[in-house]
C-alpha cells in the first residue's frame, strides 16, 4: 500500500477560466488537488494557475512536455517557477530529456514533483504497432517506467491496471499517478481501462486523477468525500 496525503487530483478539463474557477469554488483544497491541462492552460495561461493557487490548491500542470532535452528542461523550469506541485513530460522523450529536466528543476527553489507519462490510457496494442512498437502496452509501460525511475524522476502516469506490475518491478519511493478511475456509481464514459478508487489504491496507485465523476456530480464536494471514504476503506 502506498497511501499518500490527499490522493485525489480533480481534472479541471474546462475550456476557460470561469467554469474552472466555478468548479474550484465547489471543492475544498484541504480535501483534493487539481489538474490543469493543455486546453485550459493554452487559453488562460499562468493566470489560471495563479488563481487556483491563490485559493489554496496544489496544482498538477499536465502539459506532457516532449521535445529536445534543452527545450523540455526550460519548460519544466518555467512550470516550477509558477510554483506548481507537479509537472509532467513524456517518458518516450528519453533518458537525456528526463535528466535534463530534473537537473533544471534542481536549480529552482521549491519542490515541484516531476513525473513522466508512460503509455496513454487511450492507446492499444494496434496504436503502438502503427508507431513502430510491436509490443503489448503493458510491456512498453514497464520499459518506460523503469527508464523514468533510472532517470531519477518522482513517478509516472499510467493506468491503474498497470500499477500492480509496476509495484512488483520498481522498488522504493515512486509515485503512480493513475487516471481512468471510476467509482461504482459513475459512468465509464470514454474511458476503457478503468478501476474503482478502492481497487486502484489496493493495487498500488498513489494519486487518483478523477475528472467527470467529480466535476459532473450534482455535488462535487460530496463526490470527493465519497472517493476519499472508498480510499480510506482499503
Ligand atoms: O495525463 C493524464 O492525466 C491522463 C493520461 C492518460 O493516459 N489518460 C487520461 O485519461 N488522462 C487524463 O485524466 C483525466 C481523466 O478524466 P475523466 O475520464 O473525466 O475522469 C483527463 O484529464 C485525461 O486527460
């Protein structure tokens, strides 16, 4: 078991600042963290990060950087200088890219976590084959997670269905940040490889990225409580 403080990260997948802040106003920063992704950040920029931080939220800036080492390192630095709690890159950018990002991060005060995306939960074996990877997604996740750990990063984004395998293969402190979480009372929607909050924690997830089951609930704060009580029961 890898229980952490405040394991729920609410994905604020909104097109603009107003609805994102409306949702944030219905959430308690003492109970959950929030995630800002590409759409919201591209439209609103650092202002949305600052507005959410001002309300007391720990913020995961989910921009999944993937470029040459110098470019990614500078982008990670810019994120850390915004004071975000967590930022991410694509592990497939390779060891030199991840190490450069980590070195740059070490020069910024604060303790922003740096994690890497392994294989997106939307990708299947056939998608990997089309980009020249003739292996099972699970195997690619294993490889990229090991590379991420060897490169010194804090953890990976992966499907909770891969968490158990990663806990068996990778020892020590290593965050497994898992989307595709669906409490029994929520609709699966477009997510395919899903797990309940309790099962995700049971198999070794550290943080649960939860979007619509919370943001589309009639009472989002109560939905956070429901997820937390499931987690507490493990
Ligand atoms: O990096 C992510 O957060 C992410 C990676 C991944 O492989 N799959 C995935 O669903 N996500 C994100 O996790 C969130 C899941 O939202 P819901 O499906 O609404 O719970 C969305 O913000 C996705 O963009």
